[in-house]
């Protein structure tokens, strides 16, 4: 029976359905099955060719106008080659996924997935802390699929000019997290935190607003005096600073040095790739002064407290950055210098006081070689040349 229905069925009309059905046209039916009265869209699936029925809701809850709209949407899906029921289920599943994928949850998953590959154990904490401070207030509880350019700009604009290095690093983190969400199917479209071709047309270049801050370094003319003061100090921190300065290494590399990395007979310290900033193994020649320091700490070696050359106060834990900074500040008589700046002191000495080639100094500092052709052809590490140079540096520091 075909019947044009009013906007809502009356109780009498519903009762008249009994076990039958009323058709509104266009395959939309009001179907009565027992005590249940339901809108139903009947169609042939364009995928399987089978007859199917798609429920559109109870007739008492869904107005006829709404039922007609749903039927129109279903007919449109069929014209486009989709099965209406399958498509509806897919859209429901997608909305459910999107609703549950908050930015902070996706960020946590990304960090957890990436953390095993990060060399710095502090990196996961640093990521979470920066997002907590700057991003979560704006987008932490927002579904990743609903994050747009304006949301990213609301985070970056207040800090872009004042703390650009932090802002640019934060932008990169948001970009990676949203890319991670896209690869999992939780969002579509362009990444609103992408710099090239997107935010680059809105925000000024980082290089135009960033004020480069160099690590304050001890002057070349003062370094010998500072090293003498360190030698007079009776602390593990002072010994570590001297070792770091003589080897031109980074704080984390020196503080994390283990006896297993050091060949006292060959006078070589081999730092494994996972402890290097550049991710490549680095061999360090040990000068006379460095060997003297190692000889002073060797009697303190206690396997029960770990294998660290410069152990901290707790077993198995290295000295802190603070311990090294404190020792250097006491020796220099000022807090205006940094431990990392000692590498700059070394680099200045090579450039101003010696004739050693630039690449030898860069190798000693474990810097990446900028020229790809040069890097491809020079496969060695200039070790013997570096041994000679570090011996001269040792003499200069006395």
C-alpha cells in the first residue's frame, strides 16, 4: 500500500499499520512489526546486488521530514556507488574514533612510540612539559581532526617574537604529532603546523626574529688560570670539568663516561654512537693531562657503584650538570661562563693560536661535516692529527 504520509504519523495511522507497511515513496516505508513501528529504507545494494533494509528510527521519535531527508541521503549514496548501511557504519566508526582522539592523548601516544629511539632520556619529559605549558590550554582537549591553522597560531603568536627558539621547536612538535594522527587515520588534510608553504606565509622567519645566544666561554687568556684553580679544587666536579676541557667534549659525554669506554693502554676513549649528539661513534685521543686525571680517579673505581668514571652521589648515577657548573664558576670566579662554552674556548684557540686545519678541529668537536661531497670522500676521523692537536691543547692549558 502506497500512501503520502503527514509530517508525523497519528496514533490512529500507526495503529492501522498493524503488521503491514505504509510507503511514502522513494523506497521510504513506515513498517509495523509487533509493537515496533519504524521508518525503513528499502534498497538494492550497489555492492552486492542484494535487497537490504536500513532502519531510520522509530516513527514516534523521528519526524517524517527527517525520515525523508535520511532516505534522500541514502539514495544519493547509492547513486555514488556506496552501500548506505556500510557507509553509515563507517561514518559512525570514524566519528567515534575522532571524538576519542584528543590532541593530548595523541601526543602521549606519539611520545611513547618515539621515546625508545631518542638518545636523550630527558626528551620525553621535555616534550610533555613544553606542550603542557604552551599548547594544551588551547588544543589539549580538542579532537585532532578539528585542529586548524587558527588554533596553531593562537599558540605560537604570543611567543613567536619573544622566545622564537622555543616557539619554533614547539611548532615542529605539534607538526609531528598531527602528522602522526594523519597516518593513523584520525585526521585528514594539510597539517596546520607545517612551516614550508603554509605558516611561512604568515609568521616571520625564525632567523629574522631569533636572537642567537652563544654559550658564554672562558677567554683564551684566562683558561690556563681556570684550569690551575680546578686542579687545586678537591671535588669530582672539578676533575670532570678538567677532563671535559682537555677532551673538548660535551657535558653529557664526559659525565656519562664509563671505564669500559676507555682503553688506558692505547690512550683512547671511544664514545658509543647512542651517547653522541650526532648518533655516530666518536674516538677521543687522551693526552698526558687527561691520563693524569684518569689516574687520580681510577683508585675510586667501585664496581658495586657502577662503572662511571665520574660517579655522582648516588650509586650508578653520573654527576649532574649543576656539579660541573658550580666547579667551573668557583674556579673562574664568575657565573658568567658555562661548561659548554669550554668547547668554544678550544675552537677559538685552534683558530687564533694554531695552524691546525679547520676540519681537524671540527672532527675533535664531533661536529657534522657540512659539505656532503667532503663528508663522502673523507671516511677517516683524522685521529693521529687530532692526537697531536689535543697534546698541544693540553700544553696550552698548563
